């Protein structure tokens, strides 16, 4: 990853302003707070894994980072972020919850809502940033999962945390095509982990059951988008519910099961079409990869969703300056 700032390379009187500038330029408008007489020491690195931004923050200086309502009004991308404690014990606060992460644990937070991240000691953090649509879970459900610790004791958390750590340490070794595919793996695993973790979120029992089931269904869909036989019937059978109940779950988000599957398949295709590393792969092959083998049908669906045929969308995305 590229080193954005290393404080030992900056005169001491300029370190705070330089650090704050890098943080805000990289992450968006934020407020940094630390004691006036505290020497700032640390390093910030950044890189990219496909559409997922990857950052690493190492500092031995106690301080805190605040995203306030006023700063949110100033702008910044509507992103979700995952913070992984590689060492130290950062404190994350959002949506009335707070969690002090232990080494190896991670949590998700929403950059479009107020939060605080506090370092009372030295930390080594990995931060993954991605557009909201990449986390294929209902936004209302994410609000119940922010600042909730994902541990490595078992379940998919035991798979996700080591993978995230490895991505940070090995990021520069990945070829572009591999990075694009790996970003999909990372997002699938994060989505599945959050869906699994929803079982333990403290909400009303009836609401919790339906929300948890919907999260699991969404995660299942993401994992099986390439399966030609993915359908409402197979989803209902896989989750041991009636087809009628499954349809009712999706009605709460003003969509249908089939429409959601189609939307997620088209989104995967759209992202692949915009990926320079995949420009030699035929459009029809990309569509078939995501469960849309009928080229003519795919082209009609894509035009309806994005306003142009898939081949034209690819050309526009690969034009110089795009």
C-alpha cells in the first residue's frame, strides 16, 4: 500500500495538520481530538482491492476521531466501513452502542451517520471502505449491526477476520484481476458474517427473527448468484420457510424475491463490465457467470436497468478519462 504520511518525515510543528489533512482527504470530513502536549506519531497507508478501499492506520498517540452531524452536512461519500483491530483496543461508538475491539475483532460502521473512534493506546487498524450497495443487506438491518463486535471465536467471523488481515498485509502482491475477484470474496464473507451475527443483536424478538432470516436469505443469494436454478422456490426450501412467507419478507423492502435476485445479478455484471482487467472477457460470458445465460434477455434487462446496452456501457467505462 502507498504510505500517505509517516510522522517522522514531517516536522513536529506540522504533524497534527498534516495528519488531519490526510485523514480527511482519504476518509472524508472528520474531527481529530488529542491533548495539546501529546506528540503525534504514526503512519497511514492506503490501497485498493477492486472497488473496496483498504487503509491501515498505525499510531502510538492516544486520540479520537469524530464524525459529527455538522461534518456529515459538509459532505462525504455514503459508505460503510469495517474496522479491524490488528493490535490495540480501539473503542467504536455509533447508534447508541459502543464496543472496545480486542485484537483480531472487527465491526462495521456507517460513515453517513455520527460515530466516534477512540484510541486510548497504540493501535494498528485496518479499515475497509465500500459503497453501501456492495453490502447486500437491507439498510435498516445494518443500523442494528453497527458497533457490534465480530469475534473470531467461531462461525464465519473466524474465517473473515484472518482473511481481512491477510488482505491488508498482502495487498500489493495481488494482480488486478485477482484483486477484483478477491474483493467479491471479501464482501460475500463480510455479508454472511453480519447476517450470522444478527442472531445476537438485541432487538424485539419477532422483528429480530424476520430481520435475521432476511439477512441470511440475502447472504445466500450473494453466494449463489451464479447458480442457474436460484429461484424463490429454492430459497424457501433452503431456509425451511413457505414460499408465501418468503415473499412477505421481501415485501417489507418494497421488492420481490425475483426482482432482488435480478438486481443483484445485474449489479455484479455491471461491475465486471466496468473492470478493465476483464475487458477481454465476452459480455455473454460475464452474464452467464452471474446466472444470466440468455444473451438477448440479459441485454434487454441491462438496458432497462442502466439505460444502455451492456457493450456500450463497457465501452463508455473504458474510455480514457473515465
